C-alpha cells in the first residue's frame, strides 16, 4: 500500500485520467485494470501534482522488475537511493539497479556527479533542502540511463509530462532511502 493521504474517489479518478492521457500520448497501452489500479505515490507529502508519481508495476519478482512511471508536467520524484539489503535467506544484495528509458516527453534525471551549471529544472521549493545531487541527465524518447545501486537520484518531467519505462533488479520500494526524512514510500 502506498503512503498517500486519503483522496476522494473523484480526485483519484481524475489523477489517473490525467496520467492515462499521458500514457495515451506516448502510445503506451494499459489494460483497464492497470489504469484503475495505477499507484498514485505522493510519498506522504500531500502534494501529488508537485512531488508524486504514477506507477504501474508490470512485473516484480525475485529476479527482475518492470514498471511504467508516469509524471505530470513538472512533477518530481523526490531524491532517494536503493540501498544494499540482506535477503530473507541471509544473502547480501547490492540494492536495486535500474535503467530508465524515456518513452514520452522529457525527463530530467539528477544523479551523483559534477553539478550541472545551468540545470533545466529545480527541485520543488518546499523541499529544496532535501535535494543534494545536481548532475543532470536529460532523457528524450528513446534515451536511457542506468542508475547503479546506492546512487542518490531524483527526476522531474518536462512541460508535457513524461512516461519512463523502468527495467530493474527486484524492486523493494519499502526499503528505499529518501533524503527527506518526512517521506514514506509505502506503509
């Protein structure tokens, strides 16, 4: 279950409809069940349209994960990292490695590295102190970038919103570490 405040069913339907329009513009087909069940992750910040993410999990098992991520225009997924974990059988896992492939719009991905002199966007003003990495990678449709385990990153959609397909090792969202201590990814 995602950490999100209660929203009226009408508000949820409206947000899913708006995100669905971005999927439609990208020609990414979702089943009715995927549209209706799309996670509206707002990270317990209460401002989905500014810091949030629509998530459709296509597959997530003990070997790999595939997701479709939808962002409204200017929407940001907050800074976080995927830490190493100890699996239930005691084996060490280095953490999630993920490749983002832009399908629609423009995605500004920020990762650890040399600070970009004139970034195309900024973190949300209300949370700016919780963003610490500013090396910008600009992804257009067909562009992709791989984020290694443990690397801090955040991303923001351009003016038309964005669709990103995520290919990764198993996803354990509840273990993600966010820079902002007020964020809860899942409950």
